[in-house]
C-alpha cells in the first residue's frame, strides 16, 4: 500500500481524504436522520448552536485528515506538502461556512422581527396584513410555530387553500411530542369551523391515542384566544364550541384528571384494561 502512495503521491492521498470526509459525513447525517436529531438540529437549535456543533464536526474531520496524512505520506516532503494543502482547504471551507452562518444570523434577526409583527397584526384582527408578514417570514425560514400561527390566521380569513397548503407542510417540521399535539389541534381547526363532526372526532381519536403513548405531562402549550375571537368561530354552534374548548383543554393538560379521563373515554375509546374490568 505504501508503494502505491509513493508512486501516485498527493493525488492518491487527496483521494483517500475525500473518501474519508464523504464516508464520515454520510454516516453522521444518516445518524441524524435515523434518530430524528436532524429535525431537532434544523428546526429547534439556534444558529449559534448549529454553528458550534458543525465546528466540532469540522475539527474532528480535520484531525482525522491529519492522521491520514501522517500515516500515508511516504516522505517528509510529501507530509509537508499535504499539510500545507490541508491548511489551505480547511481555511477556505471554514471561512465559507462561517460567512454562511453569519448571513443566516442576519436573516434570523429579520425573521424574528417579521414574525413578531405578524403576530401583533393577527391579535389586532388585521388578518390580510398578518398573512403578508407570515408569508414573508416563511420565505426566510420555515418555522413550525410560526406556520401554526399562519394556519390559524388562514382559518380566521376562511382562506382554505392557504390553510391546506400549511397543513401539508407541517408534518415534515414536527420535532417533538408537543409539535404532534399542536399539529392535531391545527389540523382540526378547519373541520371545527366547517362543523364536520365526523372528521373532528377522527382527529380527536388520533390525538388521544398519540397522547396516551407520550410521557405524562406533555402538553400543547397553545392559546386558542385568537381563534375564539374570530367571526367564523363565533358563527359555529354552541355544541361545536364546547367540543373545541374540551379538545384544546385536553391537549393543554387543563382541568381535572377525571374530566380528562371522561374525554378520553367519550372520544378515544376505553382501553382494553378498562373493558376487561367491566
């Protein structure tokens, strides 16, 4: 093997380094995807946290490359040449991704400013202006919480095309159990306003099944005030409003334990254990 590297020199060593980077990078990102850490990395970590974690990976790969150079370079001159090339490449790559994250940080500041404006307009009932701000924020970054606010705004406007577009995108951005509960809530909104009880109960049943499998204490942590203030919600029947409040209270872990169990039994079906006891 050493004869091969002595013959082909730098080209062979660079090929090995390229394959090493590719192999480790592939394993690393596959691990992120398989463990659901990729979504958490992409949608939950701050830009600075992402930067430092990628920096750690970059340093690890640089050290690994140095070890490969020391191991495979047949002479001092080759080692010196390859180390010089490695430093140049590493400096270039580090500079590029540092610039990229600096640009992202600037964009994140714009995103937060626009999203805050959108939420303020939504609270004031200026739905059309709020939607423009939400859409502008989404062009910068697709954020799960921001998208849920946007979906609520579409519901208040009864813009079902926009609402359905957001609903289709939300599952890909879910990271944790709280997101799952929030998705069920947002997904049910259109059917509540449309007074489609069959679809509403179907979603409630899925939400109950999902919540039972989660750790105790997980909750949606979401205010429904914006929806309850809208004209489309006020126009629904009282029975629909009651079910909506019961469902949102259940997702938010509000109320007594007995009332939660009664809600689960009424809309999610009793567990097998409880059936056997009867």
